C-alpha cells in the first residue's frame, strides 16, 4: 500500500540527512512527505511534524495534499505553517526548530538541551493544537486518495526496478 511504500522510499533518504531531494522523482518526495505529515501530526501535532522535518517536507506535503484533492487538509497544514511563519523568529524556523516546542528536550546523553517553553505565543500554540485536532479528524479520506493517486506510480516504479534488476 502507499503508506508502506512511502516508508521504504523514506529509508532511501536517511543517508542524505532525510532530505527528500535525494529521491529522484517529485512524486516520491510528495509521497514521503504525505506519510510524514500524517504520521507526525497524529503522533504529536503539527509542531512535531515541522520541528522534525522542516520546510522542505512541509512544502512537499502541502503540494501532495493539493494534488490529491484533499483541500481542507491542505488548508489546515498551510494554516499551521502560516502561524509559524508569522510568529516565530526566523532562526527558530530554520536552525534550531526545537525552540518552537513547548516541552523540555533531552539529548542522547540525558542532559537537557532545551528548557520547557516555546518561542511562539500561547494563542498561536493553542490555534496550532486546534488545527492539529481538525487534521486528525480527517476532513478527507487522505489514505484512499493517496492509494488511488500513488498506487499506480508505485506499481510502475516497482515493476521498472525489477525489470532493471533482471536486465542488469
């Protein structure tokens, strides 16, 4: 299915610091970004998605939702990002995005690397949480839309890879 395939394509980006630009095809980037936004928003809301993956993945996720016709879901994601763009310092949007999170962050060594608190105003945090809840209510069936759109592309890609493997 589309989600499992997206996870496999995502693994291909790991040796490139998770950059989707490492994938050869635009549709593969959109597929992975869609999987990541769904996984992360459901796990910890929109801020978790953006902090973990940044602007490149947001842009591909937004584009993917538009391609699928998931217009309300795209509006939600775009609204969350607009709030961040308008109310977070530029360095918190690009360098150390963890400053956007409200929770304390602990490093691999067990030491605190970020104290509790966000650079975003409370009302922005509240609105992002509301929008994240709306996202998780699934205004469109993104899974079905993704399968219908990406399924044939994945099948063709798998078939092409196996044919290339047989001929190589």
